C-alpha cells in the first residue's frame, strides 16, 4: 500500500501505546514490512501488508521499518519510521511512494527517515537498549517454508549483536491485537457491509446453469466497485463440492436442486470479514435441505449466544460439538448406539463436522491471539458451524462475525439474510 490510509491516525497511535505499555524500560522493538514475493521469470505477487506493521502505523509499503524505543534518551528516537526513498525512475515504473509528510499524516509518527539512515540509528540505539524485541510469525497454524524479511533481520541482528538480550515480540503483538480498538471494529464492520452487498447481488443472480466462476465474478464486481478486495480465496461450492472444506476450483455448473455453499467475504482497509451462506440453486429449499439448514442455524445462534467474556475456546467448541451431535441424531445421520460405542478420540460426529466452530478475525482472516486464553471484551470471532453429508452430496455451513462485549455478543452480520424465508425471498425478488 503506497497510498495514504484514509483514516484518522489516532487509532494507530493508540495501538502503539498499547504495545509500548507492555515493554519493560530500556526496550527496543523493530517491525519490518513483508517481502514482495517472486512468482516465475520476472514476475512478482502484489505485496501483502505486514499485519503488525500496519496495525502500528497504517503503512503497508514495501521495505518499511518501524523502530520503537519508548524510553530512549533522545525523544526523537522513541518512534522512528523508515521508508524506501523514491526516485523519478521508481515513480515511472512502480508509481507513487509515500513521502515523509504523507507517512507522518498516516501514522502519527513525527520522526520519518529514509532507509539509508537505518543502519546508523539502529546501531546507536542497540548500544543504548537493555533488551531488544524482534518480530516473527508465531501463528500456531503457520507453515513457514520461505525465509521472511523478519527472519533475515533476526539472523543478521544475532550475528552482529550476539551478546544482546533478544526477545520475542510476537507474543506481545498477539496480546494487543486480539482485543480490537474502536477503529478496528469500524473497519471490520465496513468490510462486513461490503460483503452484505456482494452476497445480496449473488443471491439475486444465482440460478440453475450458472457456473461457479460466474458467481465469483459477481462478487468481484461488487467488492471492487466498493474499493475492497476478496479477504481470502473465495469458496463457491455447488452440490458435492461443498463437502471439500477448502474448495477453490470454482469452475463447475450449478445444478437444479443442489445447494450452493458460498464462503466469500470482503476486506477493506486491510481488515477482513468472513461470511458463509448456503443457498438453493433454484431459489427454493427442499424439505430435507430445510431440515439440515435449520439444524445448522440453531447451532449458529446458540454458539453466537455462547460468546461471553471468560469462556475458553475449547469449552465453546465442545458446546458446539455436542449440539451438532444431537442434530445429527435427529437428522438420522447418527444413532445413539454409534455414539455410545464410539472411540472417544474419534467421535462419530466428526464425520459430519470436523473443524473448529470459529476463530479470531481482524487484520488476518485467521487472526493472531492466544485462543488458550479466555474470551475477553473486544475480541471479534467468526462463528461457523456446519454439517457435511457426503452420502447425500450436500453440505450446509453458516458463518457470521461477532464482537464480544460485556453486554453480550454483537453480530456484525445480523443484517445479512440468513433465515430460510429471507433467503428464498431475496433469491426470488
């Protein structure tokens, strides 16, 4: 992101205060931008903003470095943002890059310097610091097979300063990022609102014979015209395709009588939403489809109600699994005999519901945060129960994004149609 972020920088200043409030005296913390990743030949992927850097500065431009030293002797050294210096050649080939004034306005950081100044200032402050916090990706589901910019920086810092007290920044970032600020909640809600527009457009468009890729195109049209993008690879799965959890081929025709699972959502200002709806291709649910749909909807509503401060994720997951188990028995998918004789490590319901019921969401779709800790006010969680029935070539998954508050959960997608009657009315307008 080389354009200024069109939001008030007070939120980024608040985010930095949250982090520096956790740093012991004498701490220096450094956060790097992500790399621009290569594809083939001379191709590259579009840059993905480093979530921690964006959270703290509102800047997603390549090669940016944030340096925080809240107790530095020189006040000018307590916050420094380093930028790639542009040139006429860069402007011609790559376009606009942030000026120092633009970076000050976006981030609220007064001391903005060019990258060429980083080595000298970094060495000076390393000599002053008592402990140094370096960043890394510590998401528990991350599979890191390519060395990142942060990893190279950590390795170089260890080589050059082997006697320094080097510490992990990621744990502190997880702690502050999981509790969303008021600004972040606004931005997530904005992404949810764009997602609503996309879903309603698609619901009116779907009919027997359309291809899954055509549906993806309708979402893309609505998201792009609203200055947004896909939050993740869209899952547009008709019929039996919906039983593949991460189906992204999106290239099959939608058949009369089938259900269509849509796990598609928008991101706006780098903040993500995550929506799943399951709709009938022909605009009308069959009796069996209604039974399965309402079973999942009951679990969704109960799981949303269960998002209360103090509850642990594993307790919430267990509650959802028990409800799914009961619904599967009522639907004739499981028998009480099967449940009594099941292997406790391989419960019978796992055949029809094999994933988590939700996860934190924010700057990352599967956002950082210690899910071993109790829920707290300010968390935003997805809620996504499902029932998959391979034998019947169908699946129903429903998903909303929910803010945890002291006064009960707030569904950020409550205005997106989900009841059977509302879905059918929308599709048959």
